[in-house]
């Protein structure tokens, strides 16, 4: 094989490893290493403070607060701080209406719109100033609904002193009752999260439902952090504690029928992914063992898949023009098939047939890679902002 052939094979092997080999290795590692179980549930439930940052959520915030009030958790063991981040609608008024008669819920209406992370930092600092050992910080979103026992199940693993954080399970519901391509991909991601948690820790958290020990909140998190839930969860592991996934602690969000700003949302998240690598780079060290392996494999390589695909395309073109063009033409043929499948998936977006769903999955994955690369370019330009870019999701 020529050097060009080796580079072509290595590039596509890296893609195959990230998307297919690594998930298979997680299964093997689970059987070989076993499952690290946390200690049994505590006799007494910990004190929990919810911190919630909301911007222009007048349609959801009252229901969210009432859902918290209805939780199956002792009333004297939890409270909530709701930070309204300079909203231009009636979010603050709706939040106060939802909290009426509930002294456990405090609504703080900030005049200036500074961004989600800036508000979370302010709220977390208020909690940490008076927190006792064992107190828990819980995070959620304004459009999320907890199942009644979600909080009990979420805090149970904290009985193990080695556990610093717990992420619950987020379930997406469609108004029509059907499935979206994102929902299928989300289930795959959830499966990976569960396997990684069993081996060591899950990577990051999900902002809709997670909790950490109050003292482990990273107070120095930059206010322009985009995927704050991922970074906050990673910093728990960086401090030497496990971040577990608890699938029985369930929260629900309803997907809108159409997400008009989906591309913009994905590009912003993509920029946040590369920002997160920089902020959480300490966890890439071999000293973190299995966790570092999962971070490299599940996140870093996956986030650089569009770069690898572009490199593979360039190498394929060069290979096809070389004296030994077989591998080059194979690569170009594969990319052509993927492109045609994606176009067909877009054209068949309303079909419910199995082939159409498969083609839409190809379209979804390729669109996600394009958004990731656009996010990378945005990250390279700098000047990332933490202020809200509100969409339907």
C-alpha cells in the first residue's frame, strides 16, 4: 500500500471506530470490567436546591413550578431559585404566579439579559454560601416536566460518597406521538451514556434533569459557556467524583412539530462542543483511565467526524487520480452513495416506510456533521456569547 492508501484507510478507520467499534467495545468492557454500582439509597433524603435560569418562558414557567411543587419529595427538604434573565415577556410575572403561596420558591428577576450561565453562577453562589455538607444542587429547564418520583431517584446515588453528580433520563415526546430522527439518535446517545456510567462516569449531563453536590459546582465556569450542562458534569469528574446516569429518574419534554431554527441551534451547539474540549481538556489525560478513553472516543473523535470526512474526500480524490486508484474510487463511491441517500431522505421526509426512515437517518447524520463543521468555524472565529439564542427547543 502507498502512503496515500494508508492515510485513506486510517481516516475512515477512525470514523468507523468512533461510530461503530467504540459502542461495541463498551459492551465488551462491561462484561470484562463489570458494573460499578453506587451504594444503597440513604435512610434520610438530602436537602436539595433547584436552580433554574429562564428567558422568555412565559408559556412554560408557571407549569414548571407547579410540577416541582407536586413532586414526591418532603416539602422541608427542597427549595427552588428561579432566575429570570432579563426577559422581554411576562416570564417573571408567570413565575411569581406559579410560586404564589410557596415560600420554598424564590423568583429573582434580573433586569439585564446576561445569559444562562451567568444566572446559574449567581444562583449557585447563593446556595454555596450557606450549603451544608451533603446538600445537593439540582438543575432543570423551564419546559421540562418531572415524573413524580424523579427527584427521589435522582438523589439516591449520593449515598455513595464517591458520587458527585447524577444525570437523569430525558424523554422526548412528539405531539403526534411519532418518532423523529433526533429521537432515534437521542436513544443511541442515552444508551452510550448508560454504558459509560456503569464503567466509570457518564460524559457530562443533561440540563433538563441532573444534580451535583453543592460544593462541586465549578464557580469559574466562563459565562459564555454554551453547553454548560456538559461542562459542569465533566468538572465533577475532574474533581475526582463519579457522574452517574440514573435512567429511572425521568423528565419529559415535548418536541415542537417543526423547529424553524434547527440549523442555527445545531451550529451553536457545535461551537460549544469545541469550546468544551478546551474547558475540559484535563479529562483527556490517561490518568482518568476509562473515562479519558470514553471522552476521546465518544466525544472528541465524533466531534471531529466532519473533519475526517473532508480529509477522506480529499484523499479519495487524490487516490483516484493516482497510479493505484482502487481505494480512492471506493471512497468517492461511498461518499456519492451517502450524498444521494441524504438527498433521498430529505425528499421522503413525510414517508413512514422503513426505507424512508433509513434514508432520513442518513440525511440527519450528514446534516449534523455539516452543522458541527459550521460550529467549528464559528468557534475558531472566537467571540462566543453566552446570551440566550432562544428557539423552540
